[in-house]
């Protein structure tokens, strides 16, 4: 448990924003699990990399989010005056019970298994339209032209964002991921975060007014009505959680589709197998989640002193759970965990988190990825990715995904 344990070549074991780490974090995880499974960062956070401890922290009530206290410890008491941090403090993702229970209870009905299953025809329609738009060109960017449009359209449908407003969302930047990284934000990054947050707040406030006047069969209408019921939802909570749902509702799915397609094309035997046996797709999605997770890390705070894997975690300290590392732990996946295997049995990735914060949209993301990848393999069987060896990754660690992925056929 020594923060000075060195990685290969004398560098630090855990330097998540270094280009080498972003390109391929898995050798670093392997060393962390072996050499320093409860690692301490220079910022004083505990980093846990084995499946057993990660799984425990996600589910154990002795750990919580404690967002305001955690942020104040890292940045100082003034940080909660920054609009982006104040907004994040209202996210259900950062909340502890009872606030978390109340907020999640208002949203959960939109994500029932039945409602999500009923979206299959709409998802198929969007995927078919995305392919039809590029099929005659013979090339596309699998991220921008394909993976990105699907989940953005679906979350716009769910929230009730009018068709004529959507173009701005299709073109909006995807650089908000830095907010979640464990390395502190610079003053300039906080300023950018504030600007993006302010724009989103202004837009959604107008949309709330529209839905108060003309209610629809959508999530924003439901939440606006819950806000009017009195103490269920404040305006700040309403705005912050719509921003959260919009971001969470597409970021992870874009990455799941992109990372999954790259993994397949880097493993031509698995690609051929999946084309020959499309019935394997449902299980393959679980393997993509395990093999190269869209979300690499989540955090908790010790709400009391906890003994974790032989390390003493004092009350108030942050524990960073490396989901991507836990997903390749040989203790759980003894059969070559670093290999992509679309026939692997008993795959239960931790990519959607666990405990009370388990991802609300997990099943929706799975279905979107399943339909998107299956349709692409069926309709463009000779598609090839232009450069599978050196794709361009986004410079964020927690949200792991590709900036672009050019392909042709």
C-alpha cells in the first residue's frame, strides 16, 4: 500500500491521464492488482483494483458518496460556489440516502424492463436510418455517424426534447468527461465546466416551462409534475438531474458501441464467429462490457473507519474503484481474462456499478448496443476499420471511449 511503488520503466503505477495509460490501461491494472492492490495516490485517495474489494465497496453501506465534503477536502470550501460543482452536488449519482432514494424513485419508472423492451422497434429504426445515410458513401466515422446518434436520439425521445432542437445535441461537444476524472481539475477546466453547465441550465429551464404549458408523455413532464407536488424535487435538483440523465444516457452507450466494435476488429476470429452465429450477440455485449468497459472507475467515501483488503481506510477518505481492472481479475475470470471471447460463460461485469447506484439505464444501453452492432455486422459485412492499431482515444480516463473511428466498406 505504498504510493511510491513504481510501474514498469520507473513511472508511477497509477497515472490515469498519461497518454500510455489512456491508450491501454490494462497492463497497469495488472501490476496494481499484483503489486499494490490498495494503492494510495499522491492526492491521498485509495485505489482498489481487485474484483473482491471493488465489489465490496460498491455494495457496502459503510461507503457513500459524500460529494460536498469530498470536493471541499480536495479543492477548499469555495469550490461549492462554482456552478458546475453546485449542480453536480444535486445529481442522484452523487447523493446518499435519503436524497438518493427520493431522486431515483422519481426517475426509475422511465427505465422499467417493460418500457425499455418496448423501445426496440424505435432503436432499430434509428440504427437503420444511420446506416442508410452513409451506405452509398462507402465510409463513415463509426463514432460520430453511428454510435453517437443512436443513444442521443433515444435520450432526446425519453426526455421529450423537441425534434427541432436536437441538431445542437448531435453537434455538442463530448468533453465533459474530465469532470469525473480522479485528477483535480485546473481553473481553466472548471471555467469550461461552468460555461457548459450554464448553457445546459438555460436550455432546460426553457424546456421545463414548455412542458408545464404543454405536457407530454416524457420524463421531463413527469419530473416537472413531481416538482410541482411540493417537496419531491427542487428546481435545482430537477435541472441537475436532467443534465445528468442526458449525459449518462448517451456517453456510456457511445463508448460501449465504439469500444466493442474496435475490440471485434482487433480480434478477427471473434468477429467472424459473431457474424456466423448472431445468436451469440447478447452474451457478446456482456463480454464487451467486461473486456473494455465504457466506465473505468467509480468512487466512494468511507463513512466510518473500514478495514479493506488489509488496509485501514479512515473515515472521510475516498476509495476509487477500478471497474476496468476488476473486470479482468483472474480470480474471477481465470480463463485468459485479457482475451476477448464472445462465448465466455458467466460474464458479470461491474461496468454498470453496483449497490444503490447501479446504473438505471443498464438494460437500455445493452439493447442499444446489441441492435446497433448486430445490424452493422448484418448490413455491412465487409466493413473494416481504417486503423485498428492506433485509434484516437478521448483524453479522459473514467469515461473510456474513442474520439473517432473511421471505417470503410
